[in-house]
């Protein structure tokens, strides 16, 4: 665990979780996002859940990841 300083407190985080994940129950994802919100600016933490998704990914999640990257990272020339 490292210190959370002013720069780190403003980092944007996207956390995604399937509501049918048999390996990491949704409850643990919910607890994790609440812990993150207590450590950094809660307005910068986004938690998305996906109906029917197990311990995998789905098109909707990948679209959300792309949108997050496009919003928070500079374009590549």
C-alpha cells in the first residue's frame, strides 16, 4: 500500500463486474468500489455491472472501457 497523495486522489477509475460472476461475487466488487471511493475522489470512481455476465467480458463492457479510455487518455498520433 502506497500513500494516496493529491495527484493520486484525482485519478479516474472504471471498475466493471458481472452480476453472475461465480469466482468473484458482485458483493466483493461493491465492497471494493466503496473502499476506492473512501480513498480517492468518489466522483472519479465509476462502477458498472453487467446483467448475466459471469467471470468474463461482454461487448457492452468493452464499449464502456473504450469510452472511458477515449475520455481520460490523450489520443495516440
